[in-house]
C-alpha cells in the first residue's frame, strides 16, 4: 500500500483531475464499438473511481456536544 501526504489544495486538485478523466472516459466508452477496447476503458474508469473514493475526506465521526 502506498501512502500519500497531500495538502488540501493538492487533494482537491487531484480529485478534480480524476473527475475530469472519469467524465472523459464515460464519453469515450459510449462512443467506442470495439468490445475489447471498451472493456479496457471501463476497467480504467473503475480504477480511477476507486482512487477518487479513496481521496474523499473522511466523515467526521465526532459527535456534537
């Protein structure tokens, strides 16, 4: 496992880039007819989505009061 130490600005920038790539991949997946290529793109999108989820801020578990 790799651990990254990112500032909030770096994390937000990486999230933005991942969202942009995922959106682009969705369009490319819709437009391609080749099954093998489409499967590769779907896999890449899934990996990027997993990274995007991992970079989301942890939910605040502290209870108020």
